[in-house]
């Protein structure tokens, strides 16, 4: 499942408000290179909680 393009255009990192990179492999996730955090996407829903993010 992939996220809609219009949603990806408005999503930002909840920690630094920076741009996110959308990755689909090996797992679907959103990556903030500034904070070096990965946000999971579960069943097409981005989990944008800082406490749930994983380090790069």
C-alpha cells in the first residue's frame, strides 16, 4: 500500500518540521534525515509520534 501523493506533500517531521522521505522497501516508512528518525507506516497510516520513531 502506498501513501497518496497529496498527503506526502503536507507531512513533515513532528520533531523538527523538516521534510520526510517516503520509503517502501524493505518496510514502508517515513524518514527524517535531519533528526535521523524513522516513522512507521501501518496499513497506510503514518505513525507520527516522536516516542514511536526509531533511529536510523
